[in-house]
């Protein structure tokens, strides 16, 4: 749970965007310079598979995300597959 606490602190210091509905967060996905923005429910943060992605993001970027949302270094296909699975669960 320590990762979630650190992430919550990091996200609480970000500017809130009108484009992100309450209970959601913006994430940027990609392994190259080009990142794609997704808006996902905060409930995804509790899922062990999503937490693994958060660990990878922490290793690569720490908790500083200059794009204004969490940056996760994974392929878009992997992320879409994961979120599709979480939506069905």
C-alpha cells in the first residue's frame, strides 16, 4: 500500500483538470516519446496488475510526471488489454 499512498500524495499536488471526471485520473501510456493519454477510474489503482505498472512507472520516473498525469512505460496494447480486463471484472 505504500505505493498507493505515495501516488495519492503526488497526484494531490497536481493541477486538477476539467477534462478528468471525479474519481478518475489521467495517465500517459507509451514506451517512446509519443505518449497517449487515457482517463481511468481510481479503482484501478487497487488491482495487482495495475500496481505492477505503477511500480514500473516509479522505477523509471519516480513520482515526478511533467505531463500533468501519471506516465506509465508500457505499450498501448498491453494497457488497453489490462484496462479491458479490469472493466469486465
